[in-house]
């Protein structure tokens, strides 16, 4: 993963709040060489969930200086990229595997 920042503009777009996400992102990229931009919950669209509560949608149109065809979003929650499904790469959620490095 270390090489991604050399070839791509890497943006972490999380539905988490900044106070929760920053320590994790600092751990993942302690030198600041991999992740170019960090976006948090306030950049998401808060949407009412039909089953109750809210979901946070990551609308890629906030990237004004980029063509959507050049953007991919990797997320374990498909609803988070529901506005641009063609840009999404769904993944399985990561939970409690301390051996994963």
C-alpha cells in the first residue's frame, strides 16, 4: 500500500468523525506520505435510513477538479456510494483480525 501515494492521489473519505478517525489515520500514515487528503463525516450527506436512523452518503461530486471517471471509492457500505454506484468497489467489512497486517 505504501506505493499508492506515488501513483495516485489518495483520499480517505470516512463517515467517522474527525476525533475518531485521526488517530487511526495517523497510525496508517505516520509520515504523511501516503494519504493526500482526509475527509470526514461533515463532508458526507446525512440521509434518513428507511429502516430508521441515518446513513452518511459520500457524494463524489464534491471533488470539483476531477472527472468522476477518474475516481474510485472502496467501501464496505454500498449505500455510502449510492450516488455513484459505477465508481464503487464494495469490500467486506474488517473486524477483529489481529493477525491481518
